[in-house]
């Protein structure tokens, strides 16, 4: 039943990200650009070595900028969003371009355009290999306005398309040119976001951009068929499952009114505080301290049933947040990367599901086994493999 819901409704989930008419002129308008990091090749190598990332692809120094730009909020009205652009030094005027979609964060300050954490490491890694890398923070993160609509593919896609437009403007103003034939990649939350962006661009979200290849890393491509069942049955590390399900429910309630009053979704000891924890100001560890250790202690029976078998408003939320691998046939080559075991947050069944869905449509999207590693290590292990994959594409 879940598969049927997601497949039959996928068009509504993602076509909303593809405008039926030309985008308003303000979409993607660059508002500001601020330098935030500048590294020579030796400094890049030291940074990556300290994080356990292979440095074999380091060829260039890197300059990173935070862009602020205009995009559409969930209601279609203009809002300010932010993102990072990492540019390689001495790489010529025409820059091969990667679009990077980051993984789950709760605090605005953890975004790659603000905090020098994992979400900036990927753009630096790719830029040091010679690629201009465009990394949106998504709505409500970084210095963006409002709260983050976590896992909502339509808004992630529209914010990402507009970030590409803003980055294109910024790079041209600085004497270089983005190659608009893009390579797309993303980690965790960014895995389905990268695929959704690829779908939108393939369907004409901005005809100036096209897609060469897509690489998804440890993504939760099958929320209601794989990810949430694993979160509720203990396969996902329980505290991480508690945070991620709460984050999803709060975000979807803001958009789709999936539970109405907090007491309908969260047990009485937590109902008064859960929504306030996901205001963009609390970090993951801070949220963890305020929530119980397991989803069973946090969620009401009704909320758990909806995560297992969505109906009504939750089914609408599912259509907007799930199904990035179903209902479309990528023309670009797709490759998926996942830990064979050891990932405490995103089971590899997500990637297997995605591979199988594409296979049904005649698309080969192999899953590359990253070994027995935890979730964050899977990203670091994948970066050089993704670069190798992209380097082999014309």
C-alpha cells in the first residue's frame, strides 16, 4: 500500500518544483556574497587528513563564499536563503560544476555557509579537485529566513535551483563561468535532494542547466518503506531515530498539518517542548538532551501508525518528501554509495530500494558498498569515489 501511495503520487511530489511558467525574475537573485574560507593546497590537505578524507585529488587551493539569494518559501512568497560556493584557484575560466546537497542538521549555524563542519568539507574536497561546488543550505538554515522544512523535496529543490542561479551570477561577476552541465551529489538528506534536483532539471526547472551524472551517498530514499520502519523497530540507533522522527513530524506539521496539536503526536511529557527544539537555534546534542532515548517514549500510538502507514495529511506529506527514486527515468548516469553495514542512521535498504526502482525503468544505478562504517564516515569514504565517478563522465 505504501509503495502504491508513493508511486502513484510522485508526480505531485516533485513536479511542484518544476515551474509551469518561467520563474519570476527575483528567483535566484543574488543579494550578497561574503568570503568565509581561503585555503592553499597544503592547508586543504591538512584539513582533509585531519578528517580522515583521502587527499589524492587535491590539486588546487580553494576559496569559499557564503551567498545570500532570493528564493520561494513554502507558500511561494520571496524569502532569503543562503549557501556556500567553493571555487578552485587556477582552474581556468570555465569551471566544471558540482551541486552538493548536504545532510541533516537542525541548527542554522551548522550549515556549510556558516560553520566549518562536515557540510563545508565536501565542497572544499570537490573544489580542491578542480570543480566549482554549489552547496545550498536549503530553506531556513545558514543565514536563511524562517525554519527548515526538513525532508520536503519541493522546497529543497526550488531553493537548490535558485542557488544555482545565484552562484552562476556570482561566478560570472568574478570573471569565471560555471559549466552548466552539472554533476549532482548529496549525502544523507542530500541523497534524495540530489535526485529530486536532477529530476527537476531534467524536466526543465531551468533550461540553462542540465545534468551529467548523479551520485547519492547514504541517502534515505525510501522514508516510509525502509527508513521509518527501521527507526521504529530499533534498527536505527534509538536516540537518532527519536530526533529524526520528531524533526520530520514537526516540519511536516508546519507545512501539511499532519498532527494539529503536539499532544496528538508526542507523549504528554514532551508535547509542550518538541516543536520549540526545532527552531533552528538548537543543535543536535542540545535536542538529544531534551528528548527521550527511544521513539516509543516520545511518539503517541497515532503518530507511530502514521509513520508506518500514512493517511490523510500524512499521506500528502509523504508525497512531498518521499519517492525521489520512483516515477521518473534519469537520462544522466546514476550511482549510489552506501555502507554495507555499520550505518547507525540510514540503513542500506534505502539505496537498494532506489537501485531496484530505477532498474524497473531500465536504468542501471549500481550501489557501491563503502564497507562497514558509520554514517558520517560513509560520506568521507565516498568523496574520492564520487570524484572518480564524475571524472570519467564526458
